[in-house]
């Protein structure tokens, strides 16, 4: 069950943009950092918040960590918002 922390995590524009970019597929911190006026280490905070509420997960491949959108949780959030506004979800 989702809690308010998921919506708090999505409240920040950088975290929302990270989620949007991860819709395209897994990305490393370096690949994401070029889109923000932040250093790669500074992105660890948004990643931590998103991982804490299971919106993203990390996978290590050698020296690289790839961040992935957790589609199960993202779908649950989308369904909840659509239900809130009375929008039928297409199957």
C-alpha cells in the first residue's frame, strides 16, 4: 500500500524529472547528472529518497550503478491518482 511518503518524494521537481527520464530505461548517475546543475554526488540525495519509497531501484554492473524505474510502484501511483480523479484506466 502506498503512503504519503511516495507523494512527498514525487513533490520535488528534480526527483520527478529523474522518474521521467528513467521511463526511457536504466541510467547511470553520470547519464542523469548532465541534465541538472548538480554534481553526481549531489544526486545521491534524490536517488536515496526515490529508493526509500521504492520508486526506483539500483543494479550494479561492474563499476557502474544503473538506476531503474520500479514500474510496479509507478503503476500503483498512477492508478491511485486516476482513481482519485475518476479516470478509467485503459487495459
